[in-house]
């Protein structure tokens, strides 16, 4: 696993051993960032269920002004910190070693409005729905925030409209998908 583009291009990233994390492959990461690259400069990026931090580190490498990574597993959080040191991107990063809901609650009153929120929760456990429900009333998102969820192909997002969201794009891969979500436009 490596940083694909930007300031830290080609640097190798570490992951923790075992099945506790599911690193996004370089190919899928490259496809994702090709879709969002035009808006990376100076953006604020929130990465939930961060694992090794590879997604947020890629965002920082490509010009994000701030990346916040929330990861509950202490070994994974230590791995993120190590990867940030290796890439020399720690100055613009915040690593939160806590569960995602606690992380969101802690961030709520800090004044951050994120341009991108990426989440890669454990598959088929409805974490996406819980997080989207929380964010639907959060001050951390605006009409311009793009929420990107990595999920299994079986995951349904048919509830989005009832929470005030719209699905703006889907990208399906062999085993998973990226779903791009925004708040519905106010009339």
C-alpha cells in the first residue's frame, strides 16, 4: 500500500496485521481520488473508521488543508501516526483514537465544516445508516459537503431521502462500492 499522488507520492504505508482492518486497494483508492481530485485543494477531510489512515493521508498528499481520522483500534491509530510521520503530513492531521460516534460528538462543537467525509465501516452492520442519521442534524456538514461511503454491494441506501440526503453518484467495483451522498438542496 502506498500514497499514489501528491506531496507524499510513492511512499509506502504500513497496515496492522490481522483482519481488524480492510485496507482499500491502491487501484480503488486511485479511482476514488480521480473522481474527487478537482476539489482536494485546501479542503477539510474527515475519515471515519480510518484503519491505516491511507485515505486521509492520500487527501493530505493531494492538497487537503486538514484531515481528521477517527479510529477505535489503538494499534490502527498508532499505525496512522506512524504513517503520518513517514509521509511528513502530521502537521495537518488530527488522529482521534475513539469510536466513531464519540469522535463525531467531540468534533461537533469545534467549528469544523468538512468538505468531504469518507467512511469505510465494517460491512453489513448498518453503521452507514447510524452515521448518516447523526450527520443529518450536524453542524459539521453543509450543502457542499460530500459524504462518501465504502460499502458492500448488498448495502442498500434506499433510506437516504427520508434523512434529507440525495445519492449523487455510485461507483461499483467487484466486491464493494463507493456511494456519494449530499444533503438535499433546500428550496
